[in-house]
């Protein structure tokens, strides 16, 4: 078994980063599920939302 030393600031930054990624992923998953549920009743809204998501992916570096 190996021993690894991690500084508190580094550990806290990793935890905050992981929480941010988990939150963004959960929001994206929820959005996709919601859009799938309403695609037949409101296809224009679904299209607009998907276009907006595609633009956001193009603007940002997203690691999901």
C-alpha cells in the first residue's frame, strides 16, 4: 500500500471541481430527459433548447 500526501488546498480544489462537474452533468441529464418527454408536444421549444445547448458546448470547454 502506498502513502500519498495531498495538500489541503489541492484536495479542496479537487473536491470543488468534482462537485461542479457533477452538478453540470446532472443538469444536462435532466434537461435531456425533460426535452425527450416534451418533444411531441412542443417540438419548437425542444429544437431551440438543443440549439442553445449546442452553442454552449461550442463556446466552452466542456468535460462531461
